[in-house]
C-alpha cells in the first residue's frame, strides 16, 4: 500500500480540493445518503460531504496510515458524528451495498 505524509500533502492538495468542490457542486444530495470516499486522503473532502448530509453518513477509505490518522484527528467522528475513516486497500473492499454514492477524487487514475 502507498504511504503518504499527511502534513506534506495538506500543503499541496488545494488543486484536488478545488476539483472535488466543483464536482460536488453538481450533486443533488438529499442529506440522507450513505457515501463512500475512495482515497480520501487527509479527509477534507469527506468532511465537506459529511457536512452536507445531516442525516447521512460518510466513510473515508485510504491506504495510507498517516492520512487516515490525520483525517481521523481533524475530521473524525468526534468532530463530525456522521464521518469515519478506515485504512484499506480500495482494490479489495468487503463492503456490499452499504452505500448510495461512491466518490473518488484523484485517487483512481
């Protein structure tokens, strides 16, 4: 699995966040969706999605332990009760029909 430095990533990830914000602006969310964010990185985008889902949930997945630790510290369930993060390889997830929407911003290229 790929390991990233979360603090370093935060200084260079504005393009990814801006692209995600543009894509998210096109979504018509009801506020109850269950969303999976593949390659969630530092969790910023997953947190933006969770903030738009007052009755929904978001799970952020990333292969990097440092990214998941940083995301959990800054945006996890103690900050947003409808958001959690898990370290996992997105090529082999055990989820089956748990989500209404799956998003990925700059992780699957």
